[in-house]
């Protein structure tokens, strides 16, 4: 679980509070804005979808008027064909033509408004073209050709009705009440009306001939069955719509017209059964009148369903608009409250942080004031309480620290005085320049700089009975304790020389025992490396363990003598006799021998680079022909230039020995 949240915790730890709040706000706002956008978009799509349905319903109303007027013209034409009341029928035909032209003009104007949305213009133009051809050739075409064009125009209106059902989304309505209402005006009622029209046309033909042929009888039987099926389907579908609708008024208005249509249809079917009976007399006028009545009722029901469907869709649009507004108001209100609380939360957090920061600054400046007082009762309030506890503890501890500081100042003064005394003692026992000049065969120059007030490095030059004894060593660590060990070693060396102890094994072992016993008494972990060089008549004898001895020959060649196998660190073991050995080295005129501590080779600069032994060799080879003092100064200058202003971390000791 910790690994799961580790990236998020790392990210939060890298950000300041304003950045944290901004990041979280953006991450919360993005999905909320997206959801709001999609929700409003979906609502707008549904509004547009439903609005398009209302356009379809209104368009269908004008298209039904056009179809009715064309059909009226067609029926009049059927009567004119057999010259029944011809002059009267011609007058009716002119009136019907005028009515059809008006219906076309109204529908064309409405098509300008809705045609682009419903994609009906081309289909309407085809109906208009069929009608215009019929009118232009009315006096020259045969009745049969006229029938073809009348039927084509009527069929085109039904085709356009079906197309409007698709393009206006009426046939795609997701709710059952509106879907079955749409199906009624787009499919079921048009089928019923076309069936009634054909029944009426057959009735006129039978009435004119005063007899019914077997083909006409069979067709009427078929039409009667279709009419029965269509009305039953219409009744079942509308019943589903009534059950799905929440409006009782809807059922009352539409169901009343539906029952009248079902009743007249049932009566018409009975009359058709009688007419199609082989033994019945041919009296079609009754059922023609009944077909007219049924056709009018179907148109009335169609208008009532269209109006009801339009009200359903308008109510749906109104509901969607209200819902959209309520969503916007609710989201805006909640968003405003959230933003208000979010800003207040941010300000509360930042106010607490500012108080804590100000108190922390005061503490770091040395002033520990009173407690922080806030009204927070959350986790930040707990942080403030913890901070106040720390401040209280700091106030008490500050008084104690002040008291201890006073004591420490006094102690530091005492320690500084003691260290100063130790440093002066250390400097006092170092070889003096006049002592070194008394050595006639050698030109010797020494240098020692401690890293702190008192160092742990040691070197000494002593002359006795024609021999020169030079020692160099390095006590572990720095400070007063290391300085004491160094002085202890210097005193012991002088003592052993005074008693003329010349055996290197006995000399170093006695020196080791002195340091071992004293450091044990001091309970000090200090120890030291020590190299002794004894010079006599051009011969150097080396014993003890320390850094290597460097010899620069007259030709500038470097010779290195490792001292690791010549001894053992002093103060670690009570007896180091098995480890002590001695070697002899010849030093000729003009050649130099160099003793040093690791403070030179391990000196570092600002880039943490070591001075190193190779750089040391280079300076010695360039300056070995100079005097011992000049060689020493050249080395020290190069080391200090390399270090620059970097702190000296270890004691630096150097002894240059040159054969005169």
C-alpha cells in the first residue's frame, strides 16, 4: 500500500500549498466539467430530437390536407367519368382543384420552413410535378391515364408521409406512448384510409354496373379482412400508448374517437359481408356511405392523435428545458458553495501556515514568544497544539541553554587558555633555526601547521656525538589529547638519545612502551606512526613505520623507500620488537631526502580533489637544486595554492634534508 501511494506522496511533498490546491482543483474540475458538458449536450440533443418530431407532426397535418384534397378530386373525376350530374360535378371539380392548389401553396410555404430539417423538398416537388402534369393534360388524357396520375400523386403523399416519419425521428421515439402514436399516424391510419378509399372506389364501380363480379367480390372480401386487421392492430397499439401515458385526459380524448372508428368499421365489415354473400342483392350505396363515414372518422382520429402527440412532445421539450435549467442552477449553486468552502479552506490552511512560519522565524532569531492561538479543531489545529508544546519546551530549555552557555563560555575560556598553553609548548619544543644551522653536513628545513589549535604531527632534529637523529610522526586525530601524545613522544625520544640508546629495536620498543602505558593510563585510544632517520657520514639509517622516504638524486630522479615493514604504530601493542627493522641509504652531495605527513598528499581543494603524490614529486624535481628552505617553501606554496581557500582538514608537516 505504501508503494502504491509513494509517487503521489512524493509529488505532494514537492509542491507548495497553492500548487497543491491548484492541482487538485484542476483534477476535480476537469471531469466535473466534462460530465456537465456531456449531460447538457445529451439534453440538448434530446430537445433537438423532440423538436424535430414536432416539425414532422405539423408537416404531416398539412400533407394530410393535401392528400385529402387530391383524393376528393379523384373521386369527383370518377363520377365525371360516367357523367353523373356532370355540370354539378364539374363545379365540384373546380372547387376541389382550387382547394388542392391552396393546399399546395400552404405546404410549399411550410416546406421552406421545415424542408431542410425534414429533407422533404424534393419529394414535395415530385408530387407538385405529378399534379401539374395532370392539370396540364387534363383535357387530352384518357380517364385511365388520369387515374394513373391521381393514384401516383396519392401514393407519393403516402411515401412522403413515411419519409417524414424517418427524417423527423417520429418512428424512432424511445417512449412507447409517443412511438405508437407516431406509428398510428404514419402507418396504421394511412393503411386504413387507403383500404377505405379502395373500398369506396369499388363500391362506386359496383353501383354503376348494378352488379358485382367475382373478382370484385373477392377483392372486397380481402379488403374487409385487411380493414379488420388494421383496426385491431391500431386498437392494440393505442391501448399500449394509453397505458404508458400518465395523462388520463389523453386516453379520454383519443379513446373516444378510436371507439367511434372501431364501431363504424365493424358496421362497415358487416355490410361488406352481406354484399359479398353470393345470395345478397347488390345494394352498395349503404356501405359506400358507411365507408365515407369511416374515412372521416379515421381523419378525425388522425388529427386527434397528431394533436395529442404534439402535446406530449411539447411537454417533453418543456420538461427537458426545465430539467436543463434546474441542473444548471443546482450545479452552479453547489459549485459556488464548493468554491467558497474551497477558498475558505485554502485561506484557513495558509493562515495556519503563516502563523507557524512567523513563530518559527521568531524562534530561529532567538525569540521564543507566546503560544499561537487559532480556532482550528482539525488536524492543523493539532499541529498548532504540538507546535505550542514545542514552543513551551523551548522556552524552558532556552533558559537552561542560556545558563549553560554562560558556563560554557567560562569553560571555553579556560579550554582556550589551556589549548593556547599546549600550542605554545608544542611550538617551543620544535627544532630552532639556529640548532639546524649547527649541523654542518646537512641543510635542513622543517615546517609544521596544525589543522586545529593543537596538532597531532611531530618532527624533531637532534645532534649528538657526530650523529644526526631526525624523527617524524603522526598521532591519530587532533586537539589537545593528540598534542599531549606528540609532546610525550618528543620527550621520550630526547630521553633515549640522552642515555645514548643507539639500537633501533630497543629505541623504538622503549618509546612504544612509554606511549602505550601513558595512553592506557589516560584511557585514550590515541596511537602514532613514527619514522627515525639517523644520519652519519653520508649514510641514512631508517627504522619505524610512517609515510615513505623520498630521495631526489643529482640527476633529478626520484627514489622512494617504503617504511611499512620497518616498524609498527606506537601505542597499540606493549611489545613491537618483532616488527622493527632498519635499512641504510646513501645520500650524496647535492641530493635531498624528504620526510612528510599525509596532510600534504591528502590535502583537498573545493572540487574535492586530492593534492596527491605525483604533484608532490613534480614540485620536488623542479626545485631540488635550491636550498632546503627554498624547496620547503616551494612545496608549501604549491599545496596552499592548490587548496586555495578550502579548510585545512589535517596537520601538514614537512622536513627537507639536503647534503651540502
